[in-house]
C-alpha cells in the first residue's frame, strides 16, 4: 500500500457448528493475506453461536450478542446446524432463531448469490455452456417472515397457515438493487422470477414494481419467468441468465439448483447485505455445517473464501476481492484428482494472493 | 375382447388453446386404438374452453359447464393460455379461473406426475442414470388457494399477502395416497419434500402426518428433504427418488425440474386425480399451449398420449395403459434425427397399440 493509511475493519466472526470453524479459519487466513500490506486491516471478534452453543447454554442469539454484532463493520459466518441424530435441538430452531434472526434483525434485504461455473469444475450438466450469473434474493420478507399458525393442532381438524408478507418498500429496494447490479454488468440483463399467475397479490406487487423501476434503467434488458419454468432453463440453458431477482423462498430454491449446476454448494458463496448501511452485512457459504465430515479437514473452504471476497467487494476493496476471486479460479482449475486438506486449500489460495 | 362386454366411458375432452387441440386429437386417437376391441368404449363430449373461448365469449368456466363436466367419468385436457403478446387477457386469468378452478372444484387432491427417462431420450444431465420416479403433488391446498390480498395497492405503502392453507384432512389423504403408491412399487421408497425448518406450521403438519401414516406402511422406506436440497439431488442424483410427496407449490416447481432432467416437458404427463371418486379426474400434459407453434403440426403429442395412459390406469384398464406406455417407449427410442408431424407420431403409436 502506498499513501493511504490502512483502514481498520471491525469484523465479527461466527464460526458456528460442524465444518463452520474449519472453513471460516481459511477465509480469515485469505482475508489477512490479501490485505497484509493493503488498504484494510481486520480486527476480529469471535462469537460462539450455533447448535453446539445452544446445547451448552440454551441460548440461540441473545439480545446483547445481537447488539454487539451491530457494532461491527461486517460479519463472517461459517455454518450452523445440529449434528445428525441429535434429538435435543428442535428441527430448524437454530436456523430460525439465529441465522434468519440475524438476516431479519440486520435488515439484510439483498441476499446476493453468484453462480459461476469455473474452468476445471465439473457440472452435472452435459453441455453447461458459460454460466456466470447472480441471484438477488430478497432476504427480509415473503414466506420467511414466520407469520403463520395452526389451529386444533394434532387433531384431524388441524389447519396450518403460512403467510407470505410482501411490501412495496421491501420489494422496491431489492428490485432497484438488482437493476443497479444488472446495469453494471456487461450483458445488462435482468430476469424477474416469481409465480404471478398463481400468487396474484404478491406477484402483482413484484411485477408492477419491476416494471416501474425498469423505467429508471432503460439500458437493462428485462424478462420474466415463472419459478417452475426458471428451473427448466437453469438446467437446459443456464447461460441465458445474467441477473435474477426473486423473492425469499423462490430464491432459496433456485440458488441451490444454481449451485448444483455450477459444481455444487461447496463452491457457492453468499452475502446477506444491508445496502442501506444501517447494520453490518453478513457473508456466508451457502452450504451447511456438514457434521458428518466436521473436524476432519475434509471440507472445501472455497465457498467460505469466495464469501469473504464478496465481503471485500461490499466494503469497497474491489481490487483485493478480485485478487481472491482470481486465485480461487486458478486454484480450482488445478484441482482435478488432487486431494488436499481444508487448510492446504486455504494455504494455497492465501499464498497466491499474498 | 372375449367374454366381458365393453364398458362405456363418458369422456369430456377440453382441447383448449394453442397446441392443445392438436395433441389432444392424438391422445384420443391412441385411446380409441388401444380399446378398439377391448374392455372400454369412449363416448366423447368436447368442451370449448380456454383463452380463445374467453376472448370470444367472456366466459372462463361457467357454472353449467362445471356441472356438466361433473357428469363424466373422466376429463382429457389439452392446454390453455393466451397467445403471446395478447394484451386483452389478464395474466394468469385462464389458469386460475379455469384450470385451477377445475382442480379445486373437482377436488383433484392427487396431482400425479411421473418422471421417467426413456431410452433414447437425451437428458441435459451428463450422467442421468436410471430415472423413474413419481411425484405426488397435493392439488387442492397450500399457497394455491388464492387466499391473499393487498392493501394500499399501488402506493408506496402497499402490502400484499399470500396465505398457504394446509389441513390435516388435505395433507393426510395425499400422504396416504403416496404411501400406497410407494408400497406398490418395487423400491418402496417415499421422500417427503417440504421446507419445515422455515415454514414451521405447515411443515410441522406435513411432517407429523407423514410420520403417523408411515406407521401403517412399515415396508415403505422414508426420508425427508428440504425443497432446496431436493433440487440439488434432482440434478446430481435423480435415481435416488422413487416416490416424492409434496405440497402444491413445491410440487409445481420440482415437477418442471424433473421434466427437464428427463428430456423436457414435451414428454411429461400428469393426472389431477380425485381418489375418493366424488368427481371425475382430469388428465393433462404438463406443458402449456405453446402458441408460437400452434396449428403447425410441430407439437409433440407424447405427453398428451402418456396422460391418456395415466387415465387408463386410473379407470382400471391397466393392461391397455401399459400397452400405450410400451408403444411410447419404443416410439421414443426410435426418434433420433427423425422429424414427424404431430399426427404422424400419434398414428405410429396408435398403430403400435392396435
Ligand atoms: C438454513 C436455511 C434457513 C437457509 C434458508 O432457507 O434461507 C438456507 O437454506 C439458505 O439458503 O441459506
Ligand atoms: C398453469 C399453472 C397454473 C400450473 C400450476 O402452477 O399448477 C402449471 O404450471 C402446472 O404445473 O400444471
């Protein structure tokens, strides 16, 4: 680094459960390497949260911890989840009370998930073509709001509801973000994915908002796909996509499919981004805690490392982010037949960006 | 046919829009051929319904027509949908006011969608393996009930909701149907697909119901996948599936993906089945009306013909259904490089079953 002093970034690290700590350690290693004489210096604070922490303490995400997290510039997140066969943790509890609580409390309305097929990576598709698109998934509304209930539970007269909540405010800001991202990419193409022929009220809000924001981005080409048709194109012609914007649940589904066609969730990064800057954004691999291989140095840290690169972009360190992405791309290209530990992969990428 | 007199089946035919009439004609041709000296004789009544009918008359599904349809033994349905660029028909209107209205009014709670990769058919997957599973999609509940609304519509304070309704009655009957179908298949494996870690109320009802019905089918092996993970397996290891049971929206999404990996919706058949027999069941190809190729004899009638085979099974004519399926399988295996008209394909399959 030349003239400027390096900027201190206060980073919260939540390693979590299973392979979370292993992959997060490599992401931190790469972050440090790429910024060692660069513009950023990371000050790390580790937070013990997750299923294991819950088992020990009964806490998922205490209010004080949430408040403390709000004081950081960004959050790096590993993975959370109970070990398989664990009968103590109610299903989905840690996901909802911690992961989703963070996304909602910190107003992470842009859930950014790039899908890129790197050279050398095997796709399950016979003719994948060039795949390089991003999904902008809404992160704070939709069927994820936890707004449902059940009546006469456990009887033959039970009725259970789930309410999808969608607001003009919530839809507008994420659609606008997607248009902005599309306008900055070479192809400038944005696809809205929904199911407005069936989900008429939510679908109409999404469609009208999409059309009205489009007027502000005349250089962005737009189209629309029902979510069912989108899964067909993701399998038969994923190259057609540049940027996709969609709701929280459809985004959950299509980003796992997108990860699959680009070689698996071992490579899929994500950012939970608060574009208004009111709270810190959080970066996490799409994969889960994979307790079956935890602690064995078998996990692929690439998704965690690419999530750290998304964080560098978000914090404005584009050059450093691109160095990490380049190093990952080269590393991935040389992997065939080559078994390395989690740390060896992290070391190689860290060395390449140093 | 030997001793028994042939049974008269009163069949309603709704050809619909676009390629609907062409493909339905071939399905009827094959039905007649396979039963010509067999146990069934079809008496056809054609109903003009669909987007074109709406444009001409303003009617989607009049009450008298619905009542008349209830008097038939079964319904064969082509496809409906407005022509692209048609600005008169509100988006989704014909789908909701006619197709979904039929499924709901006739209590089609089992939306049965087989996925089979036929020999000779190209899958977009590099290593598809043997694919042969069925999806039992719930057809009368979930987010498809049209139970939502919007407030302050068109303003920056708009809020739009969609309510997913799930009942013990509705979930139990479709889960039980799926267990029965699984128990009759060689592999006897049933996978529940939902998202119970996020959609806790609906998910809990589905999960508890699944577990309790499982007790009545001890020979059926069970597992559970979140819908996002299911899309990964459908792409990376579709052979793992035997029978899938899922809700209306997840079923819509994963059956299009399943059709894609088995060579496209040109081959995907479906039945909207009322297993209680209170109203006639309806059989339809999964594909839409494809107005761009309508009237040109370019449409593949295979999905419509396979839907007719599902109808034969449902009506108890298993031997005839299997003859149609066999004929389709042979025909499909010989298709490479061979361009035939819609009618030529229908003729070939009809000849093979005669
Ligand atoms: C763990 C789960 C709550 C989460 C989600 O559904 O969003 C995950 O699937 C994801 O995509 O990040
Ligand atoms: C046309 C549409 C309403 C329908 C659905 O969503 O069920 C279609 O996609 C299907 O799968 O049959």
